[in-house]
C-alpha cells in the first residue's frame, strides 16, 4: 500500500523558515506530479506548489519568491522550502502525488504555525 509521510512542520516566528519533506513508501511507480497543498481553519484546501516529473514548477502567487519546491526521485521525496513566513502561511500542509496510470495519494498533513 502506498503511503506518504510528511515532516518538518512546527511553530516559527514571522520571517522565519521551515523545510517540509514528504516521502513516499510502498509500491509506487511512474510518479508524475508531486505537490504541496495547505488548508487553514475555515478555508478551502489550496494548491501551494507543484513540480512535474521533468522538474517544471508552479506556485500560487502569494508564495512566489518565498517558497521553493523540489524533488528527489531516487528517494521518492518532495520538499518545500519556506522562507519569509508570515501568519497567513499558517495551515495544515498536505503532500499529494500523482502516479501510475491514474492514481493520486495524499499525506496526512503536517502543521505549520507562524506566530510571535
């Protein structure tokens, strides 16, 4: 069974940085897009950043220039480097992986809290 495990979340002050990791385990093949989503209380889940199998990246406007998504195909891991964090970045961050012919898998989420 394929499973995604996120790590790296925590409490950070405004202007600080965090690096999230999401590692895939189990029998997974033909990994396509890997992405990070987030969901704040009372808000819809939103796409933060995505990266294709060939390394093409995309970001929502509010995180451009501050966040960087990357992947290590050998480790089946996707990362999200988050710099210059602000309170609006506070949310539960989820990893999502599209793989195989038409599969997608979600992680359980890691909490990011930006507060003084």
